């Protein structure tokens, strides 16, 4: 895991895009807490889903 949350700590979650920058999708272990490899994999999946949704495409072939 990339960092440890505390009971009083704030949960970190990014939307996956940055305001003002078109066609940029953010993915990685630092985008959601507590981070780590499973979070990075899920973050990448969600980034792909956002791209496909914008292109009005399905993940199925």
C-alpha cells in the first residue's frame, strides 16, 4: 500500500480527470486511498471505461 489512513484522516479519491485539460485521464496507485497495486489496476480499468464512454463505445468487441 502506498500510504496508511488513520481513523480521523480524510479519504482520498480523484475523479480520474483534471479540470481544464481535455483528453487526459489519470490512473495509478495514488488516485485513491489506501493505494497499492489493486487500486492501480482498478484505476486503470476505470480510465479505460471513461475513454470508451466518451467515444460512445462498449468494452465488448
